[in-house]
C-alpha cells in the first residue's frame, strides 16, 4: 500500500493536469526511497521501477501498457494491476512478496545504478522523441510562469 503522502502528491499532479507518467513517478520515487532506506531490496533498478509502476496502476493512475516487445508475463501483470485498482492484496500474498524482496540487495537504488538505467533508457529513444518531450516540458514551464 502506498504511503498517504505519495497518494496526495500523485493526486495533486493529476489536478494540475500533469501526465500520467509524472503521477506514476511519485510511486517510483517512493519505491526507490524504500530500497534506499532498507525497507526491502530489489534485484535491479528496472524491478524497483516496475514495482512503483504497479503500485501506481493499482492506485488508479492511467499508466500506459508495457511496450509490444515486453514479455507476456509483464503485460499480464500490468493488465492485472490496472484491473485491481482499489482492491487490496491478500495478507498472505503481500507477506510473501515482502519477504522475497527482503532477500534482495539495495544497490538497485544507488546513484550509479539509477544513472545507468536512465542513460540506457534515453539511448533507446529517438532524437525526435526526446525533442518532442523537451518541447512539451518547455510549454508547461511557460504556462507555469504566466500563472
């Protein structure tokens, strides 16, 4: 279950008209924080991000589906999380998940690991895609400055 503050930040982002990815970012941020503080670990940075996105989907954030080349299990998991919005997980299952994550390491949330992940993700994007994202960010900055 996400923390109350995270849910409030995500709702505030939605009210401000920000993109679903920005809203979901709050949940990913919380997950990275959990790994860093030692609440549990993660096998990789990608896994920590995936857990955060899953939490966002369960909280009702309209996060997009995984890409077409993702594993069928990943797609099924995302679909399931979207459908389970608002429903709680059984105690037995959540305890099993937590105990499995507790056995994992904490390097997945290190600055270098996050940097590697971000650079790798950026490398896969086309120049036009990056440019479009930058233009969109500039538009929202301008709008905020006028208000």
